[in-house]
C-alpha cells in the first residue's frame, strides 16, 4: 500500500485538535469549575477524533496510532501556547521535533511485502 504522508499528517492534525479539544472540555469541567454542559461538546469532539483516526491511510491500527502519537504531542504543545497562553520551552520544542521525526519515519518507512 502506497502511503501519502502529507494528507495523513493533515488528518492527524485534525484528529489531534479534536482529541485535545474534547479532553480540554472535560478538564475545564473537572479542574476549572466550568459547567457540566462543557462535557457535551467534549464527547462530540472525542467521537470526531475517533472517526478521523479511522480515516488514516494505514494497514494496521497500531501503526496509525503510533504515528499519530508524534503529531498529538506537537499539537498539545501548540494548544498549550495558543489556548492556555503558556509558551513551550526549548525542551518541549526539542521533544516535539523528535516525536514528529519518529512519526515521519513510521509513516514513510519502507514496508516489506
């Protein structure tokens, strides 16, 4: 199966946004004292995340999830900066770059068979 890396990374970016937004809705309710109603869009966002991840061009779910993990880490740091207002430090950035490199290797690496 030939894999298209850039569309897959874009899909993972959308999935990460949906997952982080959904989890943040629960965080806002449980940790920030927001209304229980915050969990309703959280559930919808987490369902969207799960559906988006099934659209990945991957033969095996585990490989898709492993590559997604790197994108999720980088997206989480963007959320930290853009939504929560805390700028990632150089160690956050270095770690995210390593994770993105790992995701790219998993996505683009040659496969036997």
